């Protein structure tokens, strides 16, 4: 057995970390990384097989070199993340500093908001929840990170927690998708009438679950993309009204003809369609379910809303509905206590860094502001855990 090539594998592991993986985010490129390494070690296996300088079998040589390379690579990453990373001064679980898989494991039951609450109680308002991720539990963080004035950019994927609290979950999901079908395509999907979901809808929910990025998110998500593409193709064949979102997406698609490649134009149209469908259909059911739950738990609020609605000439007037104090108080208080995106959306800090509270967040750091925890902070609200629509 020859170990002459082990030093080369050790050097390669160190160079791979400090030359490549130390820069940027790589978790969404796992297939590219795996394919690249497969090619490289395949070439080594071929060279080892043809070389007369190695007495041991080529497969064993390749396995030893791969083991030495991976051991060095992950050891270098671990040492860097634990002792030299720019986030090393922030408290948090040690395993979370090494790998994001620790956090994914903790949130495997789709209760990430509870994991965040526990981290806040143990570590305080600034917690390192990943190798390059900082979770901020500060009232100012939501406005700084999520407002239209924010200078941050979106993370690659976001999580949505579905509060399964009453038996109307399916009905609210069907209702939301039917509404988005009307708004986006001018087409009622008929889910509420048939009391049946669509395969693409079911797979989309599975793709947005917490374990999705590790398991079969890509295939489930592409089902929703195909579903939206099919509906958009159908809408493009018939005259459309400007009252539907599809009209504006199609107009943008036509305006870019000759300016962008057909592939880019198609991807832009597809992306806009899927984003609109998911943004409207996945957050709305969560909010509706939560509102129904609070009204069932505190029925006096339902009576007050009913009394307000009786004073209206028409409940279809959105301007009149927007002026009803208790109705809007119930909606706002529900969104405070049970926001659809409970753990917030990830953002990346730019090259200048960012100050939140009295803490400076280093540049090029992923940050998130968990709304479920922040909107229940005693420093932000009196009786923060209580449902008080009148506040």
C-alpha cells in the first residue's frame, strides 16, 4: 500500500477550502461540487491504474486519497469556523458554527419558530445559527432587513411554517389557491368546490417544508413550476384583461423580445408566475387558519366583528372594510402573534456591513430576524404573549 500521494491530498484539501469554499455560499451547488469531485477523482483513479509506480490497487489508492482529502478539507473548515471566522464573537451552539445541518436537524419537525425561541432564551438577542449565519432578535431588525429601504439581498430560500391548528387547513389552502388562480390567471381552479387538492399544490407544500432542501425539494418544486407554466401558456392564447396579474407578466415578456434571449425571457416569465402564486397561496392559508383559531378561542371578538359588519352597506367594499377597527385589530394582532413566515426571510449583508441596535454585523453575512420571537418581545409589546386586538 502506497501513501506517497497522501501529502498531495492534504494540500489539495487545504487549497480547496481556502481557495474556493471559504468564499460565498455553496449549499445550493452540492450537485455541481459532487460532480466536479467525481471527475477529479475519476481522473486520479485512471492515472493510478495506468501508472506503474503504485504497487497497491488503483481503487485503494483513490479511496485513501479521497479520505485524506475530505478529512483535511472538513478539518480546515471546522477550525476556521470555530476560531477564525468573522462571527466567532457571537454566541450560539458550537455545532451550528460548524455546519447548518445542526439547525436543520433541530427544526426537522417544522417547528423552527420554537427552536428560535429556545435559542433566544439561552443565548440572547444575537445568535450564531450557522457557519455564516446570524439570527437577530431585536425589534429594529424587521424594519432594517425586510423593509423596501433595506440594502440587503434575499437569501436563496426561505421557510414558511404552517400552523396546523384546526380542521379547516385544507379548506383555507383550497380557498387561497382558487383566489390566486382568479387574481393571476382569471381562472378558478375549483379546489374549494371539489374539496380536492392538485398534485402540484401538494408537492409544493412538501417542497417548502423544513427538510425540503435536503431531500426532494427540486423535484417537488418543479411540479409547481410546470403547473404555473401550463396555466400561463393557456392564458397567453386568449385575450386577457389588465385586471389579472398574468396580463402584466405577459406584457413584460413581450417587451423584452429581441432584448434578451428566448430562454432568459421564458425563465423570467416562469419565475414571476411561480413567485406570485406561491407568495399569495402559501401565506394566506396560514393567516386565515390563525384568525379562525383566535376567533374560536376568543368568541367575543367574533361578535364584535359581526356587529361592525352589520353597519356596512356591502361587505364587498374593501375601503369600508379597511376602516373597521376591531376587524383590522384582529387581523393585525393575529399576524403579530402568528406571522405566516415565523422565522423570517434570510438576507445577506452587503460589503459595508450593517448596524442593528448597538451591534455591528460584519459584511457578507447571512442574517435573519425571526418574527415569531421578535413580535413577542416584552421590550416591544406589553403583555406580549396575549391576544389583544385593541392594542
